C-alpha cells in the first residue's frame, strides 16, 4: 500500500491508531483488517498542500510514539470536549481530525477486494438505496 | 468589462446570476468550487466530505468546540442541505428591524419576492404517509407530551420514494436533480444556455477603483484578474466577509466580521428495541412547530446522520463505540437547533486563514440544555432504552459578518444591499443577516437575492 500524499510512516500511524480506536471485537473487524486505508488518497488529495504537510508531520511523530503514550494521547483527545486550558482546543482538533480519517476509511463502500469478511457498513445494517434515472 | 461579476453560486448568487442572465446583462459568475452534476456528485459519505466542503469536511471555531460545514461547489450550500424552505415569521423580522434599523424587514415588504422564488421552484409539503419510523416516534411522543409539531416543506420535484430511494444519499448532492438547489433550480439550464461561469476560481482581493472594481483571484492556483462595473458578493457569511477583510475594508467598516451566528445544532440519539432504520426514505419530514419553543429560542428537528457522521458525533472509540454502531439501525435522533446570540466574529489571520470566534453564551447554553432535556423526555416517553446526547455542536447556517443596517458604524451593508460607501459593491447573502432568525435561512436568502435582482434590473431599465 502506498500513497501519493502520505509517507509510509504516516500510513503506519493511521493503521496503529485505527486499531486502537476500532479493534477486532465480535463481528467487527479491526481497522487495519478492512484495509480501507488503501483509498486514503481519495480523501487527502482534496486538502490544501499545507494541511497535507502538517498531517504528514503529525502522523510521523505519532508513528514513533510507544503504545502507552499513544493510548494516553488518544484518551486525552477523547475526553477533550469538557477540558479547558490552552491545549484543549488542540486536543479537540486532533480528536476530530484523526477520528474523521479513521472512520472515513472504515465505514466506507471502498474496501479492497482482498478483504473478504463482512463489511462494517453491512455489520451496522446501512444499506442506502439510490434510485437513479 | 462586465456589467456585473457575481462571486458565489449558492442560494443568493445562483438566484442573482439567473435573474441578471435572463435580463440580458453582461455578467460573469465566479465560483471557488467545481461544477458537478447528478452524474458526478460523490457517491460515498467520505468522498462528500472531502470533495464538497472547505477544510476537507469541517472547519472549527478557535476553541474547537463547534464545527462549521461550508461547501465549495457550484450551487453552494443548496447542494448539500435538505432544502427546507420556510418564510420568516414576525418574530424574526421584528428582531432584524430592531437590530438593523432597516424598515423593510417585514413579511409584507418581502412577500412578492418570496412569491417569485416559491413560484420558480418545485415545493413539497410532507404528509403522514411519508414519515419514516423515526418521524412517527417523534410525532407520537410530541402529541403525548404536548409539543406542537408540523410537516416540513422541501424544495424537491421527484424523489422516487415509491421506488425506494433514500434521500440521505442527496446530502452529497442530489443524484436525481430533484432537490431544488440553486444549481438544479436556476444555474443548470442557464449554463446550458451560455451563462459565463468560471469555476475553481477563488477571489483573493477586491480593489475598488471608483466606477469599476478589479478582482484578483486564483484559478486552479494561477493568478487571474477580472474587472467589472459592479460586483455582487455572494460567498456566504465566511466567504463574503473573508473577501472584504483580506481586501482591507475593515478600516472603513468597523463592524466587518462581527455579529456572526449559526444556529448551533446538538443531536441526541435514542436507542430502541425495535428496528427503526432512521436513514431510510425521507429522513427529515417533521419538526417542532411550537410557539412556546419559538419563544424560548430553540426548535427540535427530527433528523438522522449517515454512519461516519454518526460515529463522529458519539465521541468515543473502542468497544463502547462499536456497541453504539452495532445499534445504528435501532437509533432515532432529534436535534435541538439553538437560536443563538450573534456574539461571534469572523477574522482573517496574517496568513490569510479564516479564524472564527464563536462564544457560546449563557443564554445559548440555557436554550441548548432546555432543548436536550425536552428531547430526552420525548425519546424516553416513546420507549427509548437509552439516550446519547452528542457533545459536539455543528453550525450549518452561517450568518452575519457583513450585516445589513442603517448605521455604518454598526453594519457593513446598507438597506439597498450596497457595502456602505461603495455604490457598485453589493451583498445579498447570509452574511447580511443582522442576527439569527431561528428559522431555516435558505428561502429568505433567495427572497433577498430576488429583491436585489429586481433592484438592479430596475435601476438599469431592464438591462
């Protein structure tokens, strides 16, 4: 898997964080098992170049964090809505940004053919009908 | 040299471009987004966020507690909204008059412009047999509790409900051209007839030269320049205000950027034992229409969210998140939309980026909390096992920043839609809203655009 916009370290970070946010659990496959990250360029390519640069930098830093630090950070982000102080807005933006990437690559119709399990959208029962003519 | 350059193609710009084009004016329309149509609109939720919105999906206030959804596509907001078209009531107009000093802010004065817009679009008021289960539970519970509700009116022509079409798909642009966006309702046919429109063109600076106006823009990252006798700014609250701010108009217009409001929306989900499938069919057909709630400053909307958005709203990950998402089809949803105070301010930083200060005032919080409490009652009354109140608020109705008024010290645009002191620079989009009306803003944006169109065509003797 490669991206025209994100480095290999950044992609690894997304898979690591994705598996922490969405681990394998019952009928839910883990984030990395599904492999929706293969289509991440479809999402990132529309972002301004400066934002992509910042995202690469952030994800590369996260990629080298030990698991326990990363888990602490994710927990801090997840509980940031009620937090105050100068860092709280940064944690909130990180939270929405990372969850946005992860959920967009997971609850998606775009899944590689190599994944043969039940798709997350099927598991939650989402079956949108689009009548086109 | 164009007679008019119209910047933006949403409910305002689309209407004005259509009217001036039909009147034979020499016009150019500029739009920062791409031209898409029913064949090319995104087909997935993730692609919708990435392709149709500024900021790759969401922009934040400086405190990152509120997210704003702002579109970048021909048709603007009208491509992605539910096209719910309501006239304002006397409460909204009286508050506008009081704040702005503009005496034509009345239903009577705007009636003919509302009429013109409504006549041009296909409108549909929902009926009982079009409600999905989410709406049925909402209305049943409202009836028991004593909350008045009503059917919504939507701009749509043929949603193919009898063939099972799900309207949630049109949140990424209507794949049937049924939704009466400014593209489907006005611009599609005009473009086919030769309307001069340049897309992917973002105006970066406005230079006023007296009788003409020069626009500097980036067109797919390349600098371009345009000149016109008149310009109409229709980029919405953020777009129009940003263009004026970065062009240096703040010096003459101290109110520029101020009085921003957004009707913050807070969604609560109810978990039921039965299958609801709230995303199916027409997913938004009813809302509260209760004079008491109107007086209190909030309304309840019976809505739902597609999976990625729903996952975002719950704010949690891991097993807790999966447990919620496993119950996606057994959820109902109601949101409280707050009629917020116009205490926000739109700014541009030294790198040219928008920054939005949007304090959530004590009155805003009180309205949100009252609304949430009422929603919890409605959901549990009808049998919800659990209620999840999302901590996030989303601003979809971006209003103010270049407000209309009689006093140039407190407003940006005069009662004839001119930027104070500039006879050939007009604004008629949601940025001129003096304060939050508490009612879906789209129809009134179009009615105001119609009023400006009539004014411009009349001043030029039919052009």
